[in-house]
């Protein structure tokens, strides 16, 4: 059954001034949704992106779109647990205790370990045809990290990679978690960027299964100068659009020359 949640397209700031930012993907604002409803939207989008592929052996077309990207906050808050062995041990409270705090706990089919999603955290689900973008898993994850680092820099925060752990960090504390799933080379899930969540919520879990590693947010780093979630949403959408356009143009050039 098709999901009836409202879908509002995000207007990308400055796009008219950037010739390198093509319309390869749709950027859609879902506002606030439960995890179950958002997952259903992801599944439907995945089916559309796979179905839109040209038939095997068809010539490459630079006009082929790459997918759909959804921006949202999760309401109610939710702890998601991957299918990784022993991931559930990193949830420090029982299902009943979480429910008493208004937090859902669900299994997820993405990579990674245990994460928290809720108010004040910007979640981005990317349903993208990686073949159309000429990307493989490692390059895709590094691209996402780079986009988040650029977005943080837009607000005066220095983000860093950790060679031992996927995601983005600020002074050794995680500000953005990442977890993806690929099926038929179309991605699902994506990134969770802490804008202004209640960081005490992360005490419910061992975030990403990384013992002794703290978390932070834009609000924690910038205090009264922190941007709103709406401002971060627009900045991140713009950075994503340009990174994906660059990847798509490179893939198109390679496809046309082969």
C-alpha cells in the first residue's frame, strides 16, 4: 500500500548559480515520521529506482535520474539495532524500559550496530542507484562523510573522519552516524546528523557499539550560535546535490566514452 505521508520538495539554495549541480535526484522533506512509516517510504522508493533502470544493453543516458533522498526527524524516538551478531547487547535498557521513556526499539536491515534517532537529529535516507553514479560502497561512504564535513564547515565546525570507524567526528566525539544497505546496487538508509538532540538519550545505548566514544551535536559545539535544523537541512541538501552531480557527470562521461 502506498504511504500517504506528506512529501515536500526541498528548494536547494544557490542551485541556479551552480552549473555543476544537475537535477539527478529528488530532495524530499518528510518532516517528522515514525521509523516504520519512513521505512515503508524507503522500500517504495527503492522499488521505483530499480524499476526506472534501462533494460540490459541499452545505451547510457546522461538524463537518467539517480534516485530520491528523504530528510526527516524520527518521532517518536527510536533505537535501531542491526542484525550484526551481539549488536543487541549495546542496548543498555530493556524494551519495556525504553517504552516507558517513549522510545521504540526496532531491528533494522542497515549496516552498522546500534543507533538512536529522535527529535533534533537530522536523518537522511538516500535511495540511490550507485551504478548510475559510478560509485561502489567504500567510495559512496567516503562521499557521504565528505558531504557532512563540508556541511559542518559551513557553520564553522571542523569535522573529521576516523580511519577505524565510519562516520564524522568532532574532537573525537561522533556527530554523524552512518549505516547503509545495498540491494541490486540501490542504496537505502543513510546518515544521522546531530543538530540539537537531547544527548542524554544516547546513554540508552552504546552508540554504534563503540565503547568509550562520546557523541556531540552542533548545538553542543556552537551553543547560541548553532543553526536550526531547517538551516542544516538546506545546507546538507545543497552539498549532497553537488557531490552527487559530480559523481553522475563523471559516470556519464565514462559511459559515453565506453
